[in-house]
């Protein structure tokens, strides 16, 4: 039962890092705004004694139990104990693995942490992340031709976090700030390989984010155009004109999360690659 204060305990039990569980649990919990999960992550549970400690914690703080345990004995023990305690318990991967098995007609290999194997895809993501960190905020513009994506936009349009998210998907991403009155580097105009995408938002959103940033830095500056709505409106208009001139797609990030912005960029990148391949 949920706690009276609007909280509930959420136990995430994994024989690997628990990243899959965290993603699924956060997606589900986000749909319930009136209750907040008290998250208990139990990673690398692979031995009976490790599960014993987890079971003791579940008894002390009963709640919803989600797990990804490929060892059938451990999974059965967990489910039996949860049934005895009257607690909901679900294998997050179980239904998906059953679906795959039914369609493919083959058993899974039951390999713990298989998605974290150090394969070519893993090293591609690491390489992309290194590139992105070195090319953040207009750094090292001489080799931007190596980028898969180049994000351009004024301050506070989420260029850096979107770049990092894309890099974690294996996409080499650089970002360059647009500053009113500062001409665009000729190097950007000559780029052929990267998909160049402009990011923009409403003036109200930009001003709000910039004000919050200044408050966080304790850097209040009276009369600064950085947070002047009229000046910000002109910055946004200049971004639109620039992207229109070079036929760069524009994404409005006003009401988008980082994940949603990245998904929109990936869709544009996929469309471009299909067009080039045809």
C-alpha cells in the first residue's frame, strides 16, 4: 500500500547494473504525479546470499518489486517471498523474452548484462562521447566535418545536454553557440557531412532559463541584454533567418525534454541517411 504521505517503496533488483530497470521504473512512475517512489536499487544480485540481503530490505520497506534476474532459482525465490509478503513482483524482461522466444522459436542465452558487452557498438558510443565533449560550445571547429550532427543555437537552448544524449546513442555531436552580432564562422558554411540543426525556443522560455542561471551563479546584472526580452527576441529571429538561409532544419525546444529533442534530431538524421542512400 502507498504510504500516507504520498510515497511508496520501489525495489529494483538486477543481476547487472540495473539501468534497464531504472529506465522502465522512471517511465512508469512519471505517470503518477501524486505519489513519489522511494527507490531502492539492488544491482549485481547473482548469489543466494546477495538475494537474502535484498529480501531482508524488502521486508523492512515493503513496496513494489521489479526485477531482471536471469537465474531462475533466484527469480523463483524472490517471487515466492513477495507472494508470502503480499507484495507485487514483476520480471521486467520476462514478457519480452517470452515474446521473442515465441516468435523466433529459440531460447535466449541467459547471459547476464549482455547489453553491456564490450563490442564495436560500445566503443562507437565511447568514441562519440569523447568527440562531443571536445567539441562542446564551439570548441575545435577545425574538424567539425567529422561530426554526424552539429547543433547551433543561442544560449539556453539545451545544446550541450542534447549533444551528450546523442553521443550516448553513438552519434558524434558538436554544438556551436550563436551570438547576435558575431558572424558565423566560414568553416560552418563549408561543412558537407554533418547534419546541422538549429535549436530555438520562445523568448519567455529563454529569458526564464537565463534568469535562473544568473540566480544560480549569483550574477545579477541590471539592464543586461542577456535577459532582456526584446534582445532575446532578436536573437531568436536571427537564428531563424540563419537556418532559413542555409536550409538547416529548426527544432523548437520550448516544451521538449532533452530526450524528445534528441529523438527529433535522430529522426532527421535517419531521414537524411535514407535520402543519401537512395
